[in-house]
C-alpha cells in the first residue's frame, strides 16, 4: 500500500510558559476584544494625531472608563489608540517608504548565530525564530527593516527623508520611552506590543504584525468585520433559511433528516471561507452579499456534512456534536442515503446558481476534483484499517493532505470562481489550502488528545499524529506499547494510564504544536504569490481566526538592562 507523504515545513517555536504580566491582557481573545473596542472609540472620538503623551493618556482613561476595561490595561490601550489614529495615514504610505522595526529579543538568544553591526542584528536566516519570516516578507514588499532597539537610529532614518511611516514591535516600556520621538517627528506609526518584556526569547502576535505590515489603501477589506460576517453566514443554516435556499420545505422524510443534519451544530468554516473569498474579490467592500452566494455556501456545507456522515460510518463513531451520529440514530442504510442525497443537493445548488455557464462549469469542476481527492484520502485510511500498522508522521500528514485540504480548497475556489477570479488566484488558493488543511487536522488531533481520557480514545484505530510521533521516539517495551495502540489492541484499555504517561513523557503534544505552527506558516507563506491585496489580507486574517493562540505566560517587569539606558530626552519639535 502506498500512503501519501508530505514534506514538513520549517518548525515554528511554541510559546513558553511565563509569569503573568498585569498590564497586557493574557488571552488573545481579550486582546482582540480591546482592539475592536479601540477601533470604535477612535471612530467616535476622532482624536487628531499627533497627540502629546498627556492627551493620549487622557484618551486612554476615557476609553477604559467608557468600556469597563481593567485600569491596569491603560498603557496597552494608549498604544492601541495611538496606532489606530495613524492607521489610515500609514495605509496610504507606499511600502517602500516604510520602516519595520523589530526587537532583537524575538530571536532565540542561546542558539542565534546572527552577529550585530552598528545598525542592529544581521539575520542569518536560520529559521529558529520569527524574525526571518517577518524580515523576508517586509523586504519583499519594499520596507526597510531594522532588527534593533535604539531611538537614535530611527530618528536618523526619519531625518534622511526616506522614511514616511514606521511599524514597530516592542515591549510597552520601550514604546513609552520612544513615544516622544514619534510625537516630535509627527510621522505615522503603528506599534505592536510584545507579549513579554524580559528582553530574551520573546513572542508577539504574528497575525497582528502580518496585518499591519500588509496594510495598504488598496485593500478594501481591511475594515471588514469578520466576526459579523461569520455570524451572518451562521444564520444561513437555521432551519427556515435552509428551506428557503433549498427551494421550499422538505416533503419527504429523507429530505427532512438531511435538512436537520445540515442545521446541526458546526463551525461553518468552509462556507465562511467561500463568502470571504467572494467578498475580498469585490471592488466595493460594502456590496451586499448576493442571494445566489447562499446557494454556493450551502453547497459547500452539503459536501462537508455528507463527508462527516460517511466518515462516521467508516470509522465506527457513535457521537458527533455531542449527539448520536446519523447512522447510530437511524441505521447505516438511511445514513448512507442521506449522505448521498446531500452530495446530490450540493451539485444541484451549484448547477442552478445564476452565473455565466463558464463560472458554473468551473465551480462544478472544482467540487468534483475535491470530492475525488477526499475519497482517495479516505480510501488510503480505510486500506490501512484492513491491516493496521504504525505509520510515520509523514504518512499521517499525507493522509491529512488528502482528507482535509481538499474541502478547504473547494470552499475557497467556489467563492473565487463565483467572483470571476482567474487561474492565477486559484493556483495560490490550492497551495494555501494544503497548508491550512493539514494544520487544521493537526489541531483536531490535538483537541482529541486533550479530550481523551483512556486508551480506547487514544487507540481509535485511525491514523493519529500523537501516536505517530510517539512511535518515532520510542524503542523497546515502550515501542511495543505504542504498537499495541496502533493495532487497536483491546487489552490496551487496562494500560491506558501508562500509554498516556508515555506520550506526555515524549512531549508529543509540544512536537505536534510545532508542526501545526509550521503548516500554518506554510499557508501564510503561500500568500506571497497572491497579487490581489484584498484576498491576501483577508485570507491571512482568516488564519488568525481559526488558530487562536492563547499565550499563557508573560513577563512581570522591564528588566534592568533595558532600564540601564537611562532617561531619554525627546528632541525639541521642529
């Protein structure tokens, strides 16, 4: 049997545990919430930059009071308010007139081979940290990039007249010290605070940095409310809305079961992707979503829900969405028939969609190609189940590439095709989908790992990344234990605690998270070839929505070696 294989991209470091820092929100969800509130505050208060420090702090105090924000986040809010004030001005500055300023503490200090000169770090492109990717992408766009801390260097560049805007990454303490320089120069600037400020091996919200460095007035989607858009797409799968898109109420029991299954819980990422891609390709971002787009999005969900029905039967799963699977509730024959009906409904909706014939043909071709690839991936897994054996991580990731990536690709391609996109856009979407799909399935494996409580959950007789990584790292009696898990040995239930302890000892979760990050970044890198700024920016933001990272550690104070620089006195404004 020939199982599919993939190449593993460069690994991405996993954030480390830190002590809590009180003045920055701990979770990404809370940081995102404050950012959205800041956008509304600036839209309403309309402060005019540049502001003096006293003015900025006054706005931060008002913002905190109006929105019930913890007052310890005032300085964080002040940074966001100042950045939001400059956003539109920075978006209008060409990339080649911008400076990206990165801190050297983003590097892995103990392993970094890069030397320093009078301007800062000279990255050796070793791939150990995020500096390489950020620098490569920014320079490709046209930015000047410095990896250093030093207001004097920045001011010298500003005074040359070649820099009209700055994107800076730093800790809150450094940002506060640099503020007088920025205010005196009256130059548009957006700051992204580090998630630690201990000056060594720090991390940052990479999604946020990516958004800002790609900010351009050509991207009409940059103010698009993705959460609101996703909520609208979710509403399309309420029972009444489904009846409308399918052309009326269900008359047959089979139709009703299929509609009920469509309305059941689900993340709706795939139809959301379809709508996002269509939206990004429109010249007018305020253009209402057309009715026919609902048919395309519903078709995508039909294909997905059908695949879940068939997967549950083939894998022998009894629970989905916290309820009985369809075959457990109605029996295998009815479930198979419902899955087949949903596939037919999906193709019917695409065929009946009001679009030029060549667009409908392109959508049907994309759906059929994805359907075929998904079946081949499932077939490889089923073939393995006939004679289970331990698989390598490459083999497991290869199955992920065939089973999960095609569904994302179909969703994106259908939205792009309905918007009239050319083949060059579709080619980038295919590459993006591969990295995204593999990363998504790794995350699903990790979610299962967290929820699993015994050996039966760990040995569910399907290719799983944690077990593949464990097998590659074991020998002797421990390897026999992992082999038993791969074979679905029923006696393993009595040794479930031992197996789980072994997997934890081998740090398989940490390794899997590194691979998740690598494939997520692979998807991001594929967007470098995307020429449409709206699609590129929106798809990058979508990655951030799917893979929400909770950074659990923070630094408590600005270390003495930074403070040793002494008091910085702002130059007089010209």
